[in-house]
C-alpha cells in the first residue's frame, strides 16, 4: 500500500519546520527517492532521506492503523482497506538504508553516520518489542513533538559510531548533488495539493457566514460562478431550516448532483429532482413544502420548471420561503434549460440579491486559466496558489492517447496523488473517448462513474465521467480530454467552463 499522501505532506511540514531555524545550518531533507538497486529487491522506495553534518538518515512513513499479529504486519487506511506488508516497517527502512548506502560512492558513504527510522502518527503508542528500538520510532505521541524526537533519534545513531567526525560542508554538498537526480528536490505535487486543501477548508468555514444573511430573508437569489460555494451554502441553509421544523425540499436538475446532495443531507430534508417534485410530494404524504432551496438553479430557469416549483411551495414563488442558488455564467445547451425571461420573472418578486464573489474551490492557477481562456466570472481568488495548470496539445488521436497515458501515470506514480483523487472528464461517453484506448493496465485502473457514484468511491481507481454529468461536483484533480484547446471554440465554451472549474487543486488538459 502506498503511503498516504496527506501524511507525507504532514511529515514534510514537520521536517521543514525542524530545519528552518538558524541552528540547523547544513541540514536538508528530500522526498521520494526511487532506487534502481536495492539490497533485497530490484526496486525500492525511500519516503524521506534526512541529511546533515551529524549523519544520513532514512525515514519510512506509515499512515492509518498499523498492526502486527503473529509476525504479520498490516496497514489499514481511512477507507477501511487493509494491506499486508511483506516485511515490518523497520525491516523496510533498514533494507532501504542499506540499498542507498550500497549505491553511494564510498568516498561519500564513509563520511556519514547512517541510520533509519519509522514514522507512524496514526498509532498513539506502539508496544515495545525486541524487533525495534524505541528511539527509531515516531508514533503518535512522538510525532506531536517531532523536532525533539528527531534530535533524540539522531543522537541514538551517533552513539553507535562515536568516533566518526561531523561531515564537512563540502561532503554535504557532494551528497546533496549526488542525491538530487533521484529525488523530488522541490515540493511534490501532492504536498502542494495538501496545502491547497487546507486553505479550502479554512475558506469554506468563513464562507458559511453568508448563510446568516440568507437565513433571515424569506426569498433570496444567491448568485456566483463555479467554485463560490453555492452547494455548500445550500446544504447549510437546509440544515438550519430543517432545525426550525420547516418541511424543506432541496431540489436540482442533475441526478448526479441529487445523489451527492442526498449523501450530505441532514435528517428531515427532502432532496428531489425539480421535474419530479410532484412525485416527491406524494411520497412525502404532504401537499406542499414549507421552504424550497434550488441548487444549480440556472438549469431550471424556465417557466415550466418555475411553475412546478410554485405549485408545491406554501405561498408559492410570490409569497413563499425560498432560496435560489445559480451560476452567473451562461451554460446554455449543456444541462437543463435557461430562459432569461424566467430569471426576470423570478427577480420580479423582489428577492434579496446576494452575490458570491470569493472562489473557495479552485487554486489561483486554475482560476486564472478559466478567466483568461473563457472570460468567465468565477469570483476572486480565495484559495491562493497551487500547482500550475498542466497542458499537452497533440496533433492526432494516437498522440493524445500516449499523452493521457503518461499524464495519468505521472500524477499517481510521480505526483503522489491517490487514483481516487483524479477524475478524467470528457464531452463524450467513455467508449468514444481517448480514455477507452489506453493500455489494458491503465484502462483497468479507471472506473466509469454513474449517478450512483458521482465521486470516485474506490480510492484505487481513477474516475471517468462526462462533463455534463459531473456538473455541480468537484475533484482534487481533473484531467480534461477529447476537446480543442480552451478558448478556441465558442460552441464548446460551456463544456470547457464546467470541466475546468471542477478541479480544486490541479487541472490537466490534453487537447488538440
């Protein structure tokens, strides 16, 4: 099982903090060293290597729950998936260290005290054992005071080779230069992604303050571009209205979005497709709902749909309690039906108008790309910087398939993303997409999503969906395929807008 990327990001932050002070001169840490030779295996991987005047140290990182029964080690991730390890984490770290030392030139390896350690923040306290020394393990308690543990860890290995002097600056430079070709010497993609997701969590908490303003008004039109938090606010508003005892319905046009809303719904909330509201009312055993919330309202901005909503809301559209969340950007022809006169009709009842201006989904590079290519209003950047948008333009389908294969491989094996963090979006069904022509191994790692699983439920597989179906949803990483370069086709503008804006952290475009 690959180490959890978010955990590696936490270890990266701990190491960065430990080596940021003025008394840490000469120390550096590198991530993800892939070794072509290894003591026991043809290929080995080191999670982190830590180097400084006092030594060279390998750290093995294990996320989730870790257990050992009758000498068999297992790890269980946050999704409840359990993998058996071929050897203990301590044996892994030890053999990885020896693999590295064997590859190092003798002139370098002789200059350093060497040691290995294991980091398991998910285990509060691992029992003592003859198989490992307590000093080489950072479990949950030690991880919370990581810098102090690191100092004890280094002293532990120094005492085993007391006569070896500290490495000189020139020896450290030689080691760093030798290691760099095999390491991600810059922050890995998934570590950048972790930083972005942390900022999104903080921002969405701030964005929830808008619900206070929405809640006190009986009729509201809340408008904002993709990523401004409309669905999140709709769910929070539903929670509050249900808590007051109002019989509340949250409605939308897309079956995919309906499924997503149902999974996040609060007790007492009814979720319904707009065009089947008459059926929903009968099943609920009522005549009308007390309150109405519409998400992705631009999909049902036509007089027929508004007439349906009016019929099943106490007080109707004119006097009832409702909130209409909609996207300010034109997405006509993509999903549902938008008629400008219907918006004018809705506005004629003098609802409060609340514009959402802060984007709390997309990193700055994604936001700038959408605004630059499509001239779309997706709000002001709230998330901040993140990985650059990746783009490959190809001349033909064969080149596109090769580029897509390489990109998916790089995102997982080099970038460190979990397959479940990635969704491939296309304007066409899977059978017509470049995605269906990937190598057999890569195709087997892809799940074609449906309305029952609009988010990739299997964390070991990459998702595939058509853009129109994925509207209203999001993914950490989006790979957009089967289209020309954004901005080069006005007829595909809505598809580009929706597809590009689904990406929270990283957007990749394979285009022609």
